[in-house]
C-alpha cells in the first residue's frame, strides 16, 4: 500500500495537540516521508518540527485510508508547551475537542482519533434514568432558584423572549423560566423518556432531536440555553455551532457547566472511577471559551455561582448515591461502585456526623451572537 505520509496524535492526558498551517486549517502534526526515512522516523521528525516536542511511548496505530491518501498513523505521549520550529505552522495548541475549522473532512479526524484509542464518551441511558430522575435529583427550591436566576440573567431572558432549552431533560428549567419570565420556551432533548416526563408536568413544546443537528431554521431564537448537557455530546464544537446558527443576531447563548476544580472537591471524589469519567467528559472552561471565540461569538464571559447552603441528613445523601442521582455514577462498574460506597459512607459519618451542610458551584458561560 502506497503511503502519502505519516501523521501523529500526540496526547497529554485527555488532550491532544493540533497545529494550524499557514495555508491550511487545523490538523494533526504530520507530513511526507522523506528520502530513506521509515514511517515512524517521519512521524517523529514532523512532530518535533511542528510542535517542538519529543514524543514518548510511541504506538503504531495502522494505516488510515483517507480521501486525500493513505497515512501511517502513530500515537505518542507528550508534555510541555508546544512551540513550532517551522514558519509553516502559525499556531499550536492542545484540544479535548476538534475545532470547527479543519483542513480535511470532519469525520476523518474522528476516524483517526478512534484508531488511536480515543473512544466516544460513555453515555447514560436517559430513557431508563427518566423513570427515577426527578425523584433522586435535589428537591431544594434554593438550587432551582439559584440556577434559574443565572440562566435568566445571563441569557437576557424577558417576557417576549423565544428560548430554546437544548438538553431540557424533564423540563425543570424550561418550565421554571417560562413561569418566572413569561418567555416562550421550547425544550429539545434526545431522550423520549425524559421528554415524556416533561410533558406529564405540563403540555408544551417538547421535541426530540440531536443537539448537533437542531431541527429549527436559522435565526429562530433569542436565547439558547444548555444546562449541564455539553458533557454528554461527542462533538461539542459542532453543538456550539448549531446554537449559533439558530440564534438571531444579537441573541444570547448561555452554558451552565462544572469546572474541573469542583469535580475534584465534590462528595463524589470518594468514587475515583466516576471522577475520572467526569474529568474526561467535561470540557475545561477555558477551552469552551476558546471554541466560542473561534466560532465568532462576542462578549464571552464566565461567572462562578455558589448556591445557597443546604443541609441534608447522611441517610438521605446515602440513599441518593445508592440511586445514582448523578448520572456519572451509572457509568462506573458495579464492582467499582460497591468497593467505594462503604468508604464513602464511613468518610461521611466520620467527617460530618448526622448531617451535611453544603453548597454547589456552577459556572455560567455567556456569549453573544454578533
């Protein structure tokens, strides 16, 4: 099989390096095999020239048969700040999600990542979870009030606003926003089960659909909100691009997400497997803002909000964890969960007594369509 060249997926943890050529867009480091070079030698040279980094733990991932030719694919581990050694590269940086502007077809990049071992995110079965979702979620009116306040404030939602709630779930925030502002709120979710529960609460506009292919025309809404949903999708930038497409000029986009710092200090930290899943699923705040900027959004700001303190008994907390009230807990193995649940219970009782007083942090990211 004739090879056009070698290409490298160089990773640091979950992040991988991409480079932007002066005459092309974003792509993985790589290039032609020169002279008597082996395909691995070419891969190592291209990585060094384009990123300034030297890879370790090299792995031959096979040959990728792409529209533009056949490429020998390698993966390796790197560390440090990338800095190109050639004028051909105008920017290098780490990503956890592919930027929208790529040199080749988007599906080809996902193929390369999968060949190198970067698999899609594990998914919660929300049709199943819908049967108990509202029962195990926090029933504190303070939490609902605090988060709704953020969505209304930074989403600039008023009485006449047309709002799209992407990943609306059982409609908790869609309904609350509508009641408090008089806005016309449409809920969109991938799960029929979750939408069924939303419709049981109140008949409304509840639509099944894919956040990466929103079933509305261009410039349909004044505000698009995504409340703790971005971590569930595999192509975050495409979802962000879809939000921009359906927003009207001057429209407001509001994302509610969780920082990595909050993930590490949450009570769930006693379940290491679940923490690892969430650190991999949640895009860092700085990267979300980069992608928003790259898509042409303006006035991008983030706001960290702490809910008002609430107090729960140890037994109530334990019961919620047993019922996997955080979707991530359903993604760890039963063995991992059982092994850590006793440790979790012992730590709660030792450190808190009979009740736990806590607050929850949320990060709201706002952006305006120009």
